[in-house]
């Protein structure tokens, strides 16, 4: 992969749609690595950088939107943290004739690129970029460290997920030595919410119900509540953790209505309940214990379909 990148005229590094800190942090760290290697590189995504990642240095260099004309001189595209081609929101015509590299840690990754660097053992794609930086013998700078820290702290749910290992903590020690600022990251990512988010959270928690004798927990937010609070999908990031944190719950489900009758479903599971498979069966994907899908229909229809899938998963 290193040789392909070095041989490129210009590399377009791209994050997935509805970007999170892992995809943006990976994008920024990879951009910095390629620059350090002397490769011409540009960062562009279909969707804008979410507020919580904007503190990471060089995030302001990321352009967004559906106009790709300024990328016409790119001959290589590297996607980060995207499990399928559709997650990039890129038109097929744009990709045609370009070399594509896919760096990702989703178990459900469809290996859609020419070169696929996919490893579901990693806690975050950012940690894969960290290893790539080491493999390229480039020394970690503060931008890379800050970006990878943002990726890892969020994708591990602040080092609480079972994907967190001793290696994760050793890497984080190196990131801090190289200039990642824990206090700043905590402030920007976890202590910088608007009050309206909590109005939305109150409504979301109003919908919290338990099923399967307390083994599954459910939260749903219809789109009119987002409109009423002026909030968007990125503001309800983490709501599912409340459902997941109830004693006895094995599977947590969050249903978010993105637009009328279009539902974004997030699912979290406790081992051995493989919600990645559950989400794949519903047309989505993700990790073994954190996954999601998009479904169309009324709330009742969608909830019933997800309920049946959770039912089957809990019995497996
Ligand atoms: Mn990730």
C-alpha cells in the first residue's frame, strides 16, 4: 500500500457520510502522514465535519459537498472507516479510472476497493493509521496524535468497549507524548453540548422501554422531535449508551427517524450477542457488538422488523 500511495500523483482521502471522530481523525492523520512522505493529498467528504471534531488541527482543510471538480487531478482515493462503497456517498463515475484503497476495521467490510486493508481486531480505524505511520517510519507529530486520539477515545467509548486492549493504552501513551491533549479532547467532545441536546435526550428517554424480560432496551426519536429542538442526528450520538447501560440488557436499540419514514437503526450487543450479524440481515453492517442499518416504513413496521431480528438474536 505504501508504494501505491508514494507512486500517486495526488491522493484524495475520504471519510464516510455522517462522519464521526474515527473517520475524520483517521482522515486527518493519514493526510498528515502522506504530507510527511511528500505525497500530494487532499481531504474531501460529502458531509461536513461534525462540530466535535473541529478542534483537531487541520480539520479546517477538509472540504465537503457533492462538487468533486477540484479533485479531478487525483489518481488515488483512500477511504477510511467506511465498511461499504455506498458509505462514502461518492458517485461511481468519480471513482472510475482511479485506484482505490480501503482502510477500515468494520467486520462487515465488503472489500470494495483495489487494495483492502481491513482488520476488525482494531478498536478504531485511527489505530490502523497509527500502525501505518509506524510502518512508514514517520515520527508522530501533534496533529497526527491529536487526530488519532479523537478517533480512538470515541470509537472505544472512552476506553470502555471490549475492543480496548493493552496495545490500545500503549498507543495512547505514545499519542500523549506526541502532543495529544486529553483535557482539550474531553472538553470539545464530551463537555461542549448545547442545552437543546438535553431537551432531546429527555424526550428520547421518555420513549425508553424494555422488552424480552428486560434483556432488550429500546429508544426511539421521531424526526419531529429533532425539528422541535433544532438538533440533528449527530446531536443524539451516544443516546443508545443509556439503553445499553441498564443492568440485564443484552441488546440495545436506538431508532432515529432521519426523514419521514426513513429510520437509522443503531444496535449494541453484549457478548455473545452478535448484533453485527443482526444488522447485516437488515441490510446494514458494522462491528460484532456495535452496528446499524437504515430502514424505510412507519415506526410500527420498522420496530416490528427490528424486534423480530432482536428476538432471533437473543434466542441464538
Ligand atoms: Mn470506526
